[in-house]
């Protein structure tokens, strides 16, 4: 069953592309027609592509890996922040910090600096600083939080990138391609789809369009996380059963030896009693 349908995408305005004069010829396979100088995207193909992307994202999430969402355009920021937070995935909605992927250790140092400031503030180290110094540190902390707060939990490179408007986020796409990280992207008719591994041809400017696509993909990720949790629970239960079986095995062996010893003792006693009975007449 498809995660979206034609009517849902049509209502959200996913079919509206850009003006014909701004189009990228590489998007021709995904264009249905032209109307009033505007390209119309083939939503039947969009439905298929959303399902393909959602299935791939589900498998990545199921394996316990992180997916980084990138959207610095105004109309997509709040949607991406809400959806990514709901599934506990990192996201970038402010300016893309150059070298975030290709120079990831430096970015991690900046994030660590932010946590160090928090630690020093909580233990009272800054109590002896002047107001000016404290203000400077507070401003620095706020700037770091704004740019890097959403990736504070990203301790290693993400396994995939989900990009809204691949043309605007071209630096992020280039860094991901350089490192071999698969890229999922909402691609409009003015963008180049050649560098995108999982293309979702759709309107990347309308909030409703972004919302309906992100909802389908994030639901798939949530499913993957739930399946991973269920598999872990099953593995834990199986491990506990194995431990119980391993503990019970020596007990069964000891019980068997004890029972064997008792049977042997009973046999010896019976034999002695039979001997005594047989010898009694002779004694008379």
C-alpha cells in the first residue's frame, strides 16, 4: 500500500513546478505537461518515488543509523524541525556550516565546546567572571546552540542526508557525494537530479507540499525505529532464555546424579536385605 496517493499530493500542490524558462532538462522524465508557462510534475511518478525513498529510509533507521535533515529555506524550517525532532533525528535549519561532513571532527569540537560551557555554568565556575565576560560567553553559547544545537547528539557522520531544495543546499549535497553518503531530496523542475540518489520530484517551495512528503518519510523512519526496538526486545528475551537454560542445565545434571545415587543406594539396600533373608534359615 502506497504511503501517499495522487489526490493527496494534488491537494498539497506538489505538482507545481517552476517556469519553463527556468527548467533543468534533466527533469524532463518527471514533467507531465506545461500549463501557462509553468511545468506540471507527474504525480504518479512522485507517488512511486516517495515509496522508494520511504522504504530505504525505513531500512536505514531500522539498522540504528542516523539521517540528517537539511532545510535552510524559510518555509521549510519549522516543518523540518518538528518532523525530525519527533523521530529523534538531527537536522540543520540555519546556515549550512561549510565542511560539516568533510571536516566533521572540527564540528564535533564546536559542539563539545558548547557542552563544556554548559558544564562550567552549572558548577559555578563563571560566578567570579565579570558581567562583560559572562555576556560574551553567553552570546557565544547562544550562537553555537542556534547553528549546532540540533546536531549535538550526532557523534558520527550520518548514514544519509534528506534535503529540501537540492539546488539551495548544493554544498551539503556535494559534501555527501564526496563521502559516499546517499542523498534523499525533494527535487523541483529547476534542479539537477543527477547527484541525488533518491529523487522525489515535487514542489519544494510550498509548505503543504513539503509537509505531506516529510510526513510520509518520517512515518517510515518511525516504523523502522519501532521494528528495531521490537527486534532488540526479542533478542533480549532470547538471550535471557538461553541464560536460564544454561543455568538450569547444571541443576538438572546434579539432580540426575543425585537420583542415580539414590537409586544405586536403594538397590544396594535391597540386595543386602535379600541376602539376610536367604541366610536366616541356615543360621537355625
